[in-house]
């Protein structure tokens, strides 16, 4: 028995000895797995740590560029009525407050407006908040007073209207704020409703989760969330919104890392700038800084308790509590936030009830800033891309200050829309389109621009890209080139308005005609341009030299290739409205080229000047010759093709301009200027079909209606301001010297030394000595070589 027992024991013992290696094997596998998992977890945590720090400490956000209109400058005498100024304040979302308790507030009392302007950084200076009183006359500012010092203010600016944003690929927008800039009520509202244990937990709050579960059970629905502010930041900043356990675990781990690496205040500040609070078209509204502007049109520091609590309410669900779509739901959620703030002792019950009693008052959802003036914004982008890379434009938080006057722009858009509807009632004038550019005299800044009758977000920019024949708008530059040679040509030189035929190399003849199909014989130069005679212009152009005319166009700033054919003289060359504006800007500025611009200055996110766009003026054509051409362009308005303008303007209001009509009446043009603005108007069809309108019947009515509303200064020509101009009384028909007030006498400008020396019978005792007419020219020209050779420079 013992032996059997021993044998059994030995057998059992043998078995135990055999199992021992197996036990170590499992244990080793377990340890290896444990070490491996630990290594993977440690590596993953290391990766998460690197990822979190790289994102948090690096460039956290791509900040879109903000584009602003021209700032409104206020001074005594400025052309601004009290009603117009109040309209501007409402566009800027200034609120009425008799006490002027915060920035962005105003109070109107008759012809007097008191306001507290906003602190704002411009491209050239920082403008602090001003407390001022503005007294108005009927249509202008009478006086501006600083209410703190009781002293007169010579000039003051108010913050400009934002007209757009230039977004990066990720369609997000935000206005960055610092923690110390956030209202105390905002921080307390977030702590009360989103994370009461924020300053005590380490990223995840078990107590907060338990409290939220119990509150939701009691309410029978979702009234509280268990995510901490840190977790919400992780979700918004790093992760997607998918509902998976693995994502929640990752969220918790990253929240721990954030809490370990950064202070509570750093986390809270990032949260204030990152949290998603709404949708503005295709662009997400992130952060409380932008949300304040999006919902209330005011900066965060201007908000009241009820407004702040509404923004806090949106954290739980911007779509679910959208105050524009679900006002009652948003109101209930806002009031719950106020209740929670009172329960935590952050505000008094009385303050909570007072805030609850206020209705939700948000601004109407206006058109997105990026789409407000798409044609002009397109020009701004093009000009910026000449100097900045795309990424810098759309992600560095640049502030771009433009030249646009929003009130003038709105006036222009309404004028074009109304006038096109009127024109389309005429025969053949259907499906019309228009492009208009309005620039300021002297500076070349674009005050307003229309690129089509529809203010579309995208599409063809006719103001910049519609390259069409300009017709008779070319003629002043033919005459300008001639008048730069005063030994040969003066304002009263005689031109032959007689037929001419140019035989081309390919056997095709070009025989221009006058619009009235008549020949007018020998006519004074000024009359030929004022009446827009084609034949006189061609006969003059072939003597001046088409190459010289093209050279003048290049010096003025027309960089397009210009075909040197005879039809150039009558505007067969195709240019855009912007090109035409550059040409006539030079005329308006007396022969000095001022590049047309849309941007005044650029500053970065730190409000440091990045670039300014100073006035750049260069003399490119003779001022004396330009003075004479402008004199004739005034004659165009009084006696020529644009005489209808004085049916509405006072007869002594100085205006200068030129009509343009192309073959078969496909394009209607007018370019003209007053003492403060130049406007170029084109009317036509996109399919290039005839519209049955001339420059005088299509573009001119739009120009006239616009200038009546925006211009306040006549265009005056002062010969004392031009060194080589001499005013002389002559007979308007013969061009001979004449006594003032005698017969058909008129005072005309001449470049000194070119004035006539012979007298008319009404000029002196001397007999009539008529100047010879323009020498007769052959009416058929063999074009056996290019016109730039025929017409030597």
C-alpha cells in the first residue's frame, strides 16, 4: 500500500514538476503583454502629449483677414446730414443709450447726436474711444465737441464698417480675445452652467458627471452635460464630434494632458476663442468674440448680462438653441443659465430676474460680410495678391482698410438697378448689364464699384474683366496728343470733317462715317471733339500719328496690347471700365497719373502696420494740353453729345465728360467727372447683341442720376494753376482774336505762345486776317504698310 501510495505521490509529484515550466510560460506571456501594452500606452500618451503641445503652443488658429470700408472722418463742413449719420451708426450697430454708458452707444436729439465711439486701431493710428457731440446743419456737420474737455474737435474718426473677410480653406472665423478682456459675467456664466468644478478637477470631473446624470434624471431629459470645459476644448480643438467610446477615452486622456501641461487660465482663454457657437453661411462662428458681433453686432465688452447669458446658452447646442430659428427655446435656455448663476451666488436673484425679463434682441441675420460687395472684394483680393502670398492673406489675421464708401456704394447699386429697369422699357434694350467705377478726384481711390446689376457672390466681374470697344471715349486722347504739339494744333485749329477711306493690305477698305451720316466741312478743333465728329478725328489722328497716341495711352497706364490700326482712333480698341477709369483719372488730375487703388493700409493681428499705400502721383502728359482737353470736355456737357445733363444740374455746375457708342449700338459708355468724383459707366449685354442705346441715352442717364446724389463740388478749371496756359478772347467760329463781349467772342485757353495773332473784324481796327484752314488731304489713303509707320512718332 505504501509503495502504491508513494508511487501515486511520485506520479503526482512528477505531474507538478512537469506543469511548472507551463506556468512560467503563461506568466511570461502575461508580463510581456502587460509590458507591451504599457509601452503602447506610454507611446500613445507620448504621441498625444506631443500632438497636444504642438497644436496648443504653435499657431492655434488660421485667422481670416478682415476687410473694412473707408473710415468716416467727421469734421465741420463735412457733407453729412444727421439722418445719414444715424443711418451709418445703425449699420455699425451702435445702440441708443441716453446715458452713453458703453462704447458703441449714441443718442439723437433733433439735429444733434451724442455718441461714445469705439476704441479702434487703424492702419495709421490708434483711435481711442471718444465721447463727443456732433451738431448738424441741414446737410452738413456744423461742429464737433469733445464732451470730456468741452473743446472743439477739428476731426474725428469712427470705426469703419466691415465689408468682408478673406477665409482660409477651413471655413472658420473668430475674433481673438484675451482672458482679461472677457466680461466677468461670461466667465461666471460658463462656470455655473458648464463646469462648476473647473478650478478643482484635473480635466475630467466625476462629480460633475454624477451631478449631470442626477439632474437629467430629475428633469426627464438632457439639461446638463458631464463634459468639463477642458473636455469641450479638446473636442472642439482636436477631435471630431462622433459619438464613440474610443473617442471619449481619447478626449479624457487629452484633457488630462492639457491640465498637466497648462494653467487653468490658459485653458479657459483657449476655450473662449475656440468654442463653436453658430454657423454663418458656410463659415463656422467660433469663440465668444465673433459670436458677440454675429448675434448682437457689438464687441464682447459692450454686452449686457442678458446678452452674455444667451451666448453661454449657445454652448450647449448652437443649432438647437439658435435664437434666430428657435427664439423660445433659446429664451428658456438663457433663463436657465441665469438661474444657475444666481444659484451659485455669481449674481443676485434680482439681477437674474431683471435679465430674464428682457426679450432676446439680436440683429437680423444680414448678408455675410464676405459677400457684401463681391465685385469690390474681388478687386481687393487681386490687389492684395500682388504683394502677399495666399496663406498670409487668409490666415494671419490681417486687417485690410479699403477705400470703399458704403453709403455711396449702396446709392450706386440702387441707382444702377433702377435705371436699368427704366432703360429696358425702351425698344431693343433688353437683358441689360452694367459696370460702374466711381473714384475720388486727386487720390484715385475707388469710392464705389458695380460689376453687374445683380450683387452676386460670384460671377463675371464686368468692371475689371469686361473688355469691350470704348468708342468715342478714345477721342479726347487723340486730341490730347495733338495739343501736346502747340506749334501745330490749338483749341481753335481748323479740322476737315470730310470723308476718308483707308485701303487695307487685304483689300478691305475702311470708310468711317459720322453718326449723323453727314460731313461738316471745316470745323474748329474744339467743336469736332464736343460734337464727336468721326471724320475730323480720323483726319486729325492720321496727322498726329497713331503711334504717338498709343504711346500716350501707355504712359497713362494702359498696359494692354494696343493694335495700331486706324480704327483705334474711333475707339475700336477694347478696354475694361477699369482701364477707362485710369485714362480719365489722368485727365481729371490735370495730366498727372494717379494709380487707381482700392486699399489704404494693412495691419497685422497685433495692430502693427504691415503696409501703407501712399499717394503716388506722376506727371505723364502735358498739363497745358490736358487743361485744353478738359475745357472741351466741359463744352461736351454744355453744347455737345452730353448736353442733356444740364436738364437736371444747374447750368453753372462744372462737369466734364465724353459719351461713347460702338458699332451697331452694342456698347453704351460715359466717362465724366465733377470736382470730387470721376464715374465711368458701361451699359451693354453679355452676349454682345445690340441694345439700341447710345452713350447719351444709355450710360449718361445712370451717370447723371448717380452724380446728382453723390457730387457736391463742381469741376473748375483755374488757368493760374497751370504754368503755360494763357486765356485769350477769340471768335468761337474763326478762332481769330476778339474783344471781350464782342460778337461771337469766347475766352479759350492756349499754351503760351500758340495763341492766335490775327484779329477778327470785332477784334481791332485791323482787317480780318483768317488763319488758313487745315490743309486739304487726300480722301483715299493706300495702306501699303502698318499705320504705326504711316503715322510717325
